[in-house]
C-alpha cells in the first residue's frame, strides 16, 4: 500500500521536489489484494442484505412521514452485518489500511444504494469529512468525545458552513461570527444546507465562522465544535431536495448567542479556510465515487427495461435509439471512472492539494455523467421512470443537487481554467 502524504500540504511550487502534480509513476490503477477481498465481500453484502432491505427502509419512511427523522431499524441491522464482515470505516486509511484508490472501487459499489449502503459501512456524508477533520486536527479530548463514537457509528454529526444570505461557494463570504469572551466563544449566525442536523443522533456540528474580520482574507475563518443541545441552537427547518426530504435532513440552523468553551476550536483561530479545503477535497471525490455507482445502477435498470418492454412489436432493446443510449452511458461511465481512479492515485502519492485540479475535474464531470445516464434510463422507462416504482427519480434529484454542493460547477471550472492558463507547455507551436 502506498503511504499517504500530509493532506494539509498546500505547497504546489515544486519546492517539495514534485515535477508535475499529475505525474503518477506508471499510473497503476490496480487495487490491492485487500481491496479485492473487501470488494467481493461488499458485493455479496449488497446483494444479500442491502438491496433486499430497500423495501423495508422506504416503507418505514413512508409510514413515518417526512418530519420523522428516526433511523429505520433495518439500517442498524445492516451496520451490524457490515461490521461483522469488516466493512467498516473504509474511507479512512488509518482505520481501514487501504488507499484512496482502493476505496474508490468500494465507494462506487455503495453508490448503487445511496440511502442505505454508505451508512451501513459508516461511510456516509457529512460524517466522513467530519471524522477526517477530527482525525487530522482534533485534540485528544475532542477525539475521545466525538471521533471515537463517530467511528463506532453511535452518533451522527453535521457540518455548518453554507449560509443563505451570501454566496458560500466563496467561503470567505460567510458572515457567522465567532467572538471570544473569556474562556468561551459566542456564536451568532444563520446556516442552511446543514446536512444531518435533523437526525436525532446528531450530537455535534462543526461550525465555520469568522473570528477576526480584520485578518487576511483567508485567515478570518475558524471552525468550532458545537454540541447540538447547546442553548441557542435552533433547527429552523428541514429543506427538501427537489421535493424529497432526506432521512437525516438538510437543515437551516440558527445560532443565537451560542456559547461553547474555547477548547472546542478545531486546530487554531484563522485556520478555518484551510481546514475547509482539507475536508472538502476527499469529500468531493468520495461523492464522485458514489455517483459512479448510481450511474451504473441506472444503466443496469435501462438495460433490463429495454429487454423486457415491448413497443411497436419488438423489445426496446432492438430499437436503434435505445442502443445509442446504452452505448453512450457505458462510454461515459468508464471515462469518468478512470478520472476518479487517476485522481485517487494522485491523492495517495502526492496528497490532497496536489490533486486539487483533478478533484475539480471529477466534481464537474462525474455528476454530469450520472445525470445524463439517469436521464436516459428515465426516458427508456417512460412513465415508470418518473414515479417511485423505480429509484431513478430520486437518484436524479440528488445528483442534480451534486452539481451545486461542495462547490458548484462554475467554481470548479474557474479553478481548472486558471490551472491551464498558468500551466504552460513543454511544446511550442
């Protein structure tokens, strides 16, 4: 297994001896023997346990209603089985012993059942990103109180950065204030799209705000751990995504004179922007990995439908337009997978910062591929495709949202273009 460099390294100047942030020796994308064993076990787990549990999960949620965020009991059963199989905390190399490249293939499999499988193996957002932050930057006390129960799957967490009143794609715009008052920080602000905050198990939020408005632009922000039961924390509402309420909630949260100990700071004052970048890099590529799984499921559903459905006297699979839809999806998925794998390999060999442009490329490309593939599958399913009889409509809504969260396409395209404009070339026309 390739050792993982310091993910907080932000030096791209070449002073660390790197010749090219895209150069990967041999570009060997072969998973490790351990990853191949985990994949076989995960595929079996999905087929024998996760897919059969989907009906019970959705039936429980339908009966409970959108305002009930209690975890359907079947998920705890899945978690127990996953732990028994060793399919637990695979996202974190320090826990799993596998690389990001290894994890890419496993995360993709969980994307086939996005509502169940990631949590079943304790690989769900936003907890994975929060656990990575606590693992890298948390004090021993913070890790004992929050990281250990998160790694055990006993609690959930939330990440509160995005704000309704400002363009939060530029994190320097955030307005939430974090003011020191003796041995406490006082937090005031309004966040939204705070994923996971509606879950009754959500015990802590990582809140990003400004501790020094007079500091340099990227040193004004800090991150603070806020227990959800702290006085002054109010869950205003759970926001639906395309009319659907997530089981864990995407919440608007109000912080009014919220007081927490100074010891709840993550890392140090002024490090919030850098921590956000350290957190979002792996989070973005993990979302892309899972999106590939959704694209594969959509393709499988489209193939099955085309073979079973008769129109104009013959199966849809014999129609030329359907041939084209199937082929285009296969080509696009395989291209996107290689980009994700390449990005993961660079992360393994050179760290998150060196892979930043590749992560942006994947974050733009993969949701597009998933959306296009899901849309083709919906079209082949006809009226069934936009119903809840198949998962395509729900899949489409989530992956359309993915083009906005963790940085909208436009922000990533801007970064990719800037890299190209400054990259130069060894060739001259």
